[in-house]
């Protein structure tokens, strides 16, 4: 079992920045991969970015070059640095943790970008 708690969402103007945090209840060194997903109203949940235990990152094309995922193993925390935000980035952002065949989710944090 892994509990995930996201924080850092909020309202920001287009072009601005936000940093999301996801704190895990156990060592993230034991987690195969962690990631951020988002879901806008009326749309399916989509991948934003992932990072493996080995540090390999993967990004959705729509955020590549603007968002950066990173991890602090000492704090059991994963971050999502979001720059040059656009209105279409508005969504509920969810943190995920993949452990063997199981995926755990946080409760989500709202990001709203005003144009």
C-alpha cells in the first residue's frame, strides 16, 4: 500500500508557473515508477509525465519543454514543475505510483490557468 498526497495546485495566469508536489507514505526507491496525470472536465485522464526509479523520464508531447518531473528520494516526494502554463493545462492533476502490478493514486489537486 502506498498513500500519495498532492499539493501545490491553484489558480495562475497564462504564462505563469506552478510546482506540484506528491508526498508518498513509503520510500519511493521501492516504487517502480511515479507519475503525474491530469483530467479535464469531460475528458479522459491523460499522462503528463513519469519518472522511473532509475530516473528515466517521459513526457506527453503537449507539455514537453514546459514541464519537468523530478524526485527527491530523501523526502519521498515527486515534483512537477510547470512553466509557461496555458489555459488548456487546466485540470485536476493526479499523482500515481506503480508498484509491481498495482497502481496507486492520490486524491488530485486542481490547477486552473486563466487566459
